[in-house]
C-alpha cells in the first residue's frame, strides 16, 4: 500500500488512487548545485573503459594511482593512438585517502610515464596532478616554477591548470551529447526532476574558464530538442568567459535553449577548495602552514560582474569556500544590495559557504542571500579527526559546513549535491544531514529534523530568487517520486539503500 509523507503539515500526495505496489510518495527532489555533464562523463568512461582513462577513486596510495596511470599508458600504446591523442587522464584521487596531507609531486608520475602526458583531476575538481610530459605539451618547459600561481609540488591549482587543460583532446560531439543524457538520467533515477548545473568542468574534471561552454550548451539544447531529457536543467555559465559575454547579450527567449534547458545564472569563483587547499583562508592551513589558499576574485570584481548580470536579467552564484572568499563575496553582495534596495536578495547566491566567521554568518542571514549548501560534505560523527579539523584546526572546525547553526539562525539554505563523478544514493543528503558533524541533524535524529531535511532536498529556488512552493508535489509541474522506504521512519543506516521506484510524469 502506498502512503504519503507529510511536510509542514501538508500531504504531498493524493492517496485516493494509489498505484500498484508498495512505496512512499514524496515530492520530487531538487538539486541546486550539480555538474550534470561531468556526472555523465564519468558514467560514460566507466561504461566504455577507454584506453588512457584512469579511475583514481578508492586508491590507498600515490603509488597505486601511478600504477593505474602506467597501465592506462600501456593501453594507449597498444591501441596505437596518435601522438596528439596519447594522453592519460583521470579523476578521483585524494591524498587524504592515502593517509597523508601531502599533495603528490611530478616525480613518480613522470618516472612511470616519461613520454606520455598525464593529467588527473583531484576529487574536488580544483586541482590537477600532472607529469613533466604534460607540462612540456602545454609549453611550460621550465617546469612548475614557470606556472604563475597556485602550484603545489606537482599539482596545478585553479586557473594554473588551464594551459594543460587546453592541450587535452576535446571530446566528440556525440560523446558530449551522450554524457549530458547519462547525467540527466542518473539524476532523474534518483528522483531529481530539476537541477542547477553549476558549470561544465574541463575534462578530466577541473573548474576552468578556458572551456568552450558555448559548445557544451548548444549540444545540450540540441539533445533535449531531439529527445526530451527526463528532467529540467538550469545552467550557470562560468565567468569571465567568452560564452558569459554572449549570454549577457542574449534575450530571455534566447536563453531558453530548449524546452528543458535554460540559462539562468552567471557563476563566479572567489576561491578554490579545502581539499586541495585552494580555499582562501584568513590564516594558514592547519595541515600546511605554508599556504592560505588561492583567492581568485576580490569583492570589486565580484560586484562588477554581479551588476552586469543583474542588468541583463540573470542571477548570480559565487563559489566561496574559505572564510576570506566568503567575506569578499558578502562584501560584493552587500554593496550591490545597498545600491539596489528593491533587489530580491535570493537572486544572489553563495555556492558552498563552507567556512565563515561568526560575523559573516550573521551578515549572510541579515542580507538574506541564498546559501547553496551540500549536506554530503559533512564528516560523519565519530570520525576523528574530522576533515574540517585537519584543514582549519579544532578551533575553526565548528564553523565549517555549519548547516545546523545557519538553519537555526534563519539563513536561506538550498541543498545541492555537487556531484561531478559517480552520483550517490537518492537519500544521501538526508543521511548526511542526520549523521554529519555540524549538519542539520546535529540536534538529534527525529521526525521533525527529517521533515526539515526532506523539505530542504525538495524545495526549489527559481530564477529571480523566488521559491516555488508548488513545484515538485505529485500532480504539480515537478511530479512526485515513489520511494522504496519511508524517509521519516527508516533506520538511519538503511537510508542510503532506499531507491526511487518511479517518478510521476511531469507536466510540461
């Protein structure tokens, strides 16, 4: 027998005519921050297992990743690929998974692959591990010292990776289309009916600004017109970039690329990621006192782009993880909001808002800007030291991924997954919201907390900064989804095994 989950006292389904079979009907899920193309690209590589591609996930040491890369190089040689195509690329490595805070060097990778260029993206999408052959192919013949910024012992951080990324052969149109569709299908299979795509990551998976975003967007629109996607995608276009300039000049109608695809935001980057120590901090990293991260944009530049976007009818999303980057983003947004007293503050978003001062948490609440958070970033309780403690120390850790505190303060939170590799379970956000350190469920597991988390995973902040309270419910535009278990009563440890049995048909 199908039954219905109640959120905020309102049934999200009409149970008069339940479909056959057991299940629990809930509102469709929304993902406010995902990289759908890269999800699909990872799935495509996993499906095809092409020569030259390395799945670096799960490796327990640098040596293990190097061995995988060497095997991939041998496969490229056996396949007889031409010299320009002879690259080894990969995704998913993390020095933390190797039990060390130390980022890898070029040495072992260069020794194992002396002639074949290799470039492998870290699991955070903000660091590229390269060998010397890749540096030479990119014209960086003097080695790492020639790169102008963001270099850490064989790893290129942030925009420092772009010269190498520009040399990696571009994928075929057909593969791009296939990856978009695989990504959309994977999200829909997990009950996500609407999502903000937070920008295509340059292959093999790096947040770069020299990507041909126009090509990826055009092919996505063509794919949706040829065969409708199973969900709706709203695109954030990274800036500064040539396509961002094109989008600023487009009409609203032109930004509707296809029935299910629309450009709605410019995406700005204030800094990098905590994992690769590119997040901009006000103090040295606890596990590397020689760096405070990489600040990519200051307040003035963020404000200038924000004004241009708003004038063109676009919203703005700024990636800001470290406390300095959060401060710069809030400085910019506060200035713009003062200039434009009628501006809806939720048209301005901060992506991640991972680490902030007490004052900036309060300021974010006062300004009313939207904070796009990811519950799955939290370390589960009982794990020591936490990821936050490793990077910023025990004193700062309570202000890292502090979703529970922000929620109690009245912050405008929207939930995203930030998937750009293998997607997780349908209820992974709910799970980490309950078990994570500083997560919303920090106050204790209860039906009330679970309802709050389910609402966070289901509500939709639309373009223009307006919440759509109707979307997602069965019978409404987003339809609903039927789960194999009850998210309000299932044991916590079983939440990651709950599946989406089916999704209700969406009304176009």
